């Protein structure tokens, strides 16, 4: 038995195409694993979309409506990385981020931005042995993906004058907060430690903070076996640096999640290993899986990029598609590869080959 | 010769009074050092203000107008820490933060929130030797203190219903950004490395980000020997964890500064050592010096708190009052104390005594 999954592939810019090629290689290998009898094999029907800096610079197009509509009809999306050269005068900051990456997250209602952080054996953490000896680092950040400071609700007046005023407004709704908090609780309930930490800045952002706080207390009643904790965003910085093993599931808003997950990636061996899913948990729209890292134009096309984050993102995709065995096979292959990696440099495709062979 | 400085002392709650006592002890010791002939001795005329959780819980008063007016007439302020027990139902989040701490910062126009981060010899960093071997960690964060998400410009509607909407607006003005950016450039120009890193999230917060970016470029022209760099807040997380030696002066907005400085404190040995100044560089109002840490009610009154951050804040106070020799004497005493500290526990006042004796 096999099912067909329509997969949108957006390789993007810089190292995006290179790491995506390896993710697809590993994805195909994992798709050929027999799952449970009821699941069977998966056949991926790929459609490629050449979105990103290159297309924008050549045509002025970021995400044409027709392309967006087509993508909406797919089952899932695999994205490499998007972004041009830093400080390119033809590419103002925000064009691709807001016009493409965030547009996809918002249009496809990716309210769960899922970012697992795990220190794999063999990966090098910048933290000291004394910190690492406190326990295993294995937590998940559930970052809200469709609200907060990311909604583009800002403006400016008297631009360029000494009287300029610029604003950015964080929008938070009970609807938006509740669904992501409930998703985070469900994930916490399914993990051995069953612990959820809400992160905000309730002592300063009293309106949004109060909403997040109250909803977390409410939803907690549905999950009596999950322990709930609260930390201010600044305190989280301290604990991520000094005792990251304390975290299990973190739920937080869009910008705090952005900040936390880069630090989390750094302490677990770098963004070369950090995967993410932009998930529409209600399954109305396709979810999108992408490495946390950017397009790194400085090393593009040189087979220097580590494709592991993209490969782990493919595992998250399989998990989301209801193929936990295939996802676990990738995770296990990455684990073995990492622990045997050593320090000899390998090309991007050598890493992909090695992991695919192990799947 | 001696000059009299009117010093407002706000010991605050929890460990606040204990660490403040030590800071005052060391301040007095340093004040008796002969400075340059023109500076002479300093005589501190102290006035104590019992502001904080205790007063609020007893009287409902946070910062009476008459007290605020009196404080405005002082030359400088030394603050311990403010805050009650966590989750005290009689002390809603934000009451003391917004009514006292932030109120002082805003009313006294403390637009430069100065937070030096330096890994003293003898202090224990949670970072690995490989990271630390890259170079000395010695940077300063200049955090804007009177704008951004801290202005209290938010609101909520349909509170407590499924249709609640809560907002928080970051306010940024050319006036506010320019003065803090100029202050940061001046500090960078006075340091050996002369490097300034602007931190923001220009790719998402395009309005505020563009204002910060343009003003930084403009002010840079006045400081041709300062090298200017830009990083997104998420990228800063990675560099603070993997290569903190790269930073010299960081300038950023209020919330990003809040987040960065706690991580910076963590990697340089913990918030037990992190000092800060809330500075009105134009000297219209008294500046306020306080440790970055909170009131830690769990260890209050037990002589367990480390007063070093409060003592280093007193050094910043002396620096601000134009007494660099006295400030340097405190820094040197702290440095020696730290490098000889070892692991035997000492009481709060033993640490204070040891540092005061060395000044
Ligand atoms: C590129 C940028 C818009 C994006 C974000 O801020 O969400 C990135 O940092 C991320 O974390 O996926
Ligand atoms: C207590 C709180 C309001 C404050 C802030 O957010 O500025 C604190 O975290 C700090 O950094 O001084």
C-alpha cells in the first residue's frame, strides 16, 4: 500500500538549494520504509517553486497570488532558506521576510512554530561541562506564529525628520493564544516529563502578558498531569545559559520565541542542527518545514553547508504527516551520524548520503 | 576640599537592603580616596526612601508624587532591588515594575540604561573553555530606557471573553533614538576597540527598525573612527553564546536590551555580578544605579546574597559623578576579591567588608 503526498519544495537562496537536496534525499529514503501496516509507503509528488531573493531581484515578484493559491493546495511544504546578500541595496530589509516567509506563515495560518532543541551526542555545545552535567538538554519550543509583533501592525510619521515617530504593535487575541497554548499542553502531556513553561514579560507587557497568563491557567485545567511554570523572557536567558536541562516544553509569543530558539539552537550545537515546523495544527492548510538557519550567501554553492537541520526538518514533516516510524528512522540516522562525525570536513552531499544510507 | 552629593537610597525589598548596605559601605570607603586635586573628597548626604513591595502592601502607595519630587532634587540614586514574593495575589504583576522602577526611569528621563558585561578573572562562566579562549569578554550594553515596548502603550478589549484582544505598542522617536545612539557612539569612541553593534530586528519590525538603522548611519558620520556593525536580535543570541568576545558596545532598544543584558550577565558569571546605571546623560535629573538582579525574596535576610552587583553599581555612580579614580578603585577591589574568592561561602557583609577593605 502507498499514499501520495503532494509536496511543495521551495529551495530558496544561498545554501537553501544544497541543503534541500539532501533533505529530499533522506526524505525519499525514509518514505520507502514500511510503516505500520495501515500506514504503508509514502510517495512524494514534488512541485518546485523558485521563490526567494533571486526571483525577486530578477522579476520584482515575491509571492504571486497564483503561486500562493497553488501552494495552499499541497499537502506539505519543504523550504530551504530564503534571503539575499546582506545590505543589498536592491533588497530592502523585510521584503522577503514579510513578503514571503512570514506571508506563508500567516496565509497558511501556521500558528504553531515548533522548534525542538536537543543536544545530540557528538554535537558540540558552547556551554561548559559543569552546565551540561546537570542533565540532558531535550526541550521543545512552541512559538506562536501568527500574532504578536509579527503582524505588521506598525507605522511611521514624519519619516526622515527629527520628529519621526515609528511604532510596532504586538497583537494578541484570546483565539490565537488559546489554540497555541492548547497545542503546547498536548505536546507536554505526551512527553515523559510533562512540564510546560510559559514565557512572557507579564511585569511590563501587562495587557498581552495578562492574556497569556490567564489562558495558560485556564487550559491547564484540561491537562491536570502537566506541571506549569512561568518565567519572564529575561530570566529564560539566564536559565538557558546555566540550566537548560530544566526545560521540557516552552510556550511563548512570536518574538520571544524567535529569540529563545536561536539561543536554544546555539547551546545545542548550532543552527546547523536546528529544525523547525510551521504547523497548522487544525490541518486546514499545508504545514511548512524549514531549518532555522538562513541562506548564508557567503558559503553558498560550495558544498560547505551542514544539511542536518534541513534533514531534521524533513523528519518533523513526516511526523506531522502521521509517519512517526519514518521520522524516528531519520532521527536515529542523524544521531548515529553525529556521534561518528569527528572533525574531518565533509561536503553537504556527503553528509546527506551518509544519513540517507543509515535510514 | 570636599563636595557634598545628595544621595537618594532606595534599599527596596528582599535582598535589596542587604546588598545596598554593602554598596554604601564600599561607596563611603571610595569617597574617602583623594581624587585628582580638583576633585577632592566626596561627602554623601543620604536620604532613605522606603519604597517597594513592603510599603505597597502596607499602605497601597507605590511612589507618592511628593516622594518623586523630592527624589528629583537629589544628585543621584542608589537602588537595591524591588519586588515581592512571586505570585502574591495582593501584588499584581506590573504594579511595582511600572509604578516604581519604570516610573523612576521614565520620570527621571533615564534614557541610557548602561550595563557593562565583563568576565572578571575568578568569576565562573557557563560557557566552555573553547568559547572563552577566543578572547576577553568585555562589552557594554547601552539599552534605551524611555521608549519602546516599555512606554505602557497597550490596551485590551473584551477582557476575559473568547474575543479578547490585547495590544502592546512599541513607541520609537527620532529624538529618543538619536540621543541614546549618540551616547553609545561616544562610549564606543572612548574605548580601545571603538566598535559599535546596533541590535534590532529590522527584517520584521520594519518601521522601528528603519528608524534605528537610519539614525545609526547618520550619527556614525560624527564618529568616523568607530566601526559600525548590525545584528538581528536572534543572531545576537548565537554570538553571545558562541563568541561574546566580538562585542564592544551594543546599542539597542528597551526590550531587546532587557533580554540581552540578562544573557550577558549569565555568561559573565551571573546576575550576582551585573551592575547597571539608569542614566540621564543630559544631567537634567538624577541618575539611578542598581544591580540587574531582583529582590530574591527566597534568600532575603539570610546574608546569602552576593552584594557585588550592587557594589559595582556604586562604582558606576562614582564614574557618573565624575570620579573615575574612585570608581576604578572599587573595580580593582572587586577584581582582586573575585580572583581570591574561592568556594568557601561568605556572608553578604563579609563580601562587602572584604571589598571595602581593599578600596
Ligand atoms: C527571517 C525571519 C523573518 C525569521 C523570524 O523572525 O521568524 C527567522 O528569524 C526565524 O526565526 O524563522
Ligand atoms: C523588573 C523589570 C521591569 C526590569 C526591566 O524589564 O527593565 C528588569 O528586568 C531590568 O532589566 O531592570
